[in-house]
């Protein structure tokens, strides 16, 4: 297998990957974003779901993440526009008080949904930031990463 950038043509110009010859298969991807919130915000969260003038923080972040995942092809220039079969976002607070966002996207198609999962997790994290910044700007979106994918040429799973 030769390693090369798939989004460049022979002349080095941007190129959308031709998926016409690929086989349709069930594909899934899960991405994770971790958000570290200020202690003041976490104290409010432990009492109850924070509700701001913009609405409940986690529920709004879930909706924003799903909406973003559905628009990935419009946001990232060379991504194929996809009609997702499903997109699910789960938000949990770990014992160390880190907010863990998992976005799982699935499709039956000729191309994968890693970018959709990454965009969904990222926008959910950004929405939490946006909604909580009135309490404190001491918020860090620590990382966003692909956790696993299935379908296509090869599967991938990152150790938890």
C-alpha cells in the first residue's frame, strides 16, 4: 500500500476522492471531545443541568453536534455530502469532572463518516464553551480525536 494524500491529484491540486468504484458497506465512526470547565461551572453542573438564556447546555450541545455532523460536507471543502443513517451524541461528566462528548455517526455508503463524527463532537464542545462562557472563560477544549471506525478498507480502534 503506497501512502499518499488522497485529496491531491497527480499535479498536486486539491481533488475530491472518487468513491464511484468503492463498494457500499455499513460504516461507523466515533469521535470524542473532552472539555474542561471552570470549577464554578462544574459546581453548577453537579447541582443540575445548567440552563442559560440560550437553553439547557448539554441538550443544546447535543442538537448542535448532530446538526453540524449533518452539514460536514458543506463545512469541509473536499468531504462528500452524506445523508447519515444515524448520529448520536452522548455527554458524560467523569469523576475527575472532565466533560466527555462522544459522537457516533453511521451510514451505509461508499465512504466513511469519520469527519462527521469529528465535526459533531467538535461542535458540541464549542457549543458548551459558548453557553458557559458567561460564567467563566476558564474553559479548555482539551482534545478531539477519532476513537474508532468500522467499515471501508480497514477498521481502527484507539485504546480508551
